């Protein structure tokens, strides 16, 4: 008779855990230390969970711990990531089983999820909205077809940046960004806390730091991640200290074309159609809190979510 157990990842043999990740997740640079970074394991005692049958992993529920400013208090929260059930165990309620156990970890939870996962969360009284969209611009439509794709090199960055200034990734640059973050957060009654510890984890200790670039544009800072996937060269605009205007979009489009980037994307508030970006993809923002007032705040007042926050940048 099968026996099912749910355990924390630190209770699982490292080799068994890595084999599961390699088989189940199509992520780059699969080493266990990278997953420790993904789940920000040094920030809190919150841990992802795994579901086992007869001591073999058959399901997984990941997380990223984060501080939220809720009114004038800092409270713990977690991003729900990497919900996965092995194919032969699907449609048997195991996703719900993991979610139910995962929700016991922390009183407030947030996620960007697909429609299938959203159906699971709705069964546990989660709320959701579509206040954010992923905006995409393709530059070479032929390259969308795999047959025409050519090998790309992500290491060469042309210096023809126009009014964009390429900055060094160092403490001085990050401190300027952190200062802007603090100013922005001070004006909100709810927001994600991106402080020095957060940027140290997310940028300085990032496994693909060599593919991250920081630009300044007047009084605004941008962080981008240039990556290669399936021979497509992708520029993800992962973070901006201020809302992006049309002039900056034009500069980014010129920069992307100059550097032979196939497409550029980022998260935007859902306001209106921007014709520089002909594709908009719906994003499900789902959230839950044991505190009803926090749920209402999350729905109306969490206005600044970017690629850099969850796992949307690197999945």
C-alpha cells in the first residue's frame, strides 16, 4: 500500500532532491545551490515542501520569503512558486494537498500563476486580479519558428546606448537604487520591501549575475536580464525605480535591435494598450491572508510588482 508524506526540502537527501529538480524543472544551471538561492533559504526558516510516495518525490511546492510593508508594519509573506505534481499523480488531489499544507507556513501568501494553478488556489479562498500584464515586443518574427533560429551570443553588449548609461554593478550603484526604493515605499501603505538585504540576495548573489545589467536614464534606474533560451535572445526588463515612459521604451527598443535581441518583455500595470508592444499577456496575481483587511489591501494597493520579485524572470 502506498504511503504519502509531506516534508521540508532540508529533510530530503540532496542527490534525490537535485535529481527531481533536473527531471521536473526546465531551468538553466541546475545545481542545488541555485535552488537554495531561488528559494532565498538564508532569509527565514520558511522552506519549500515536497510530497513523497514510498520515499520517492512526486510533488513540490516552492516559495520565496519576502517582507511586506502593510500600513506602517513590516510583516512576513511568501511568494508561491514551483507547484509541480508528477504526471502520473495528477488529477488525484495532490496539488490541493500540497497547497493546504503550504498555506500553514505563513499567514500571508502571494503568487503569479497560470489558470490551472489559480483553480487550485480558488478552492482555498484565495483572491485574484489581473491588474498586471506581461508586455512583449518581437523584433524578428522569423526567429519565432525554431527552424530559422541561429545560435546567439549573450556576452557581447554594444555600447551604442543613446541616453541610456550603463552602470557598474557595485555597492555604490545598488545603494542609489535602494535609496530610491526607500523613497517609493515610504509613499505607499502597502508594498514589497526591497532593502539592502533583498538586493544583496537578488542581484549580488544571483547565479546568472554576469547576464544582468544596470542602466540609468535621467533620474531612473533599470535592471535588465539578457538571456538565451532555445536560441532566442531575450531581454527581460526586470526592475525599474519609476514607471517607464514612451521615450525610454523607444530607447530600449533601439538598444534591443542594436544588440540583436529577439524579444523584449516586462510587467506593466494594466492601463491601456501600448502600440509599441503589440502583445499583452494576462497575468494572474493571486493572494491570500488570514487577515481580511490585508486581502483587501493586496487587491487594491499592491501596485508595484516586477519581474524581479517572483520567478517570472527565469522560468
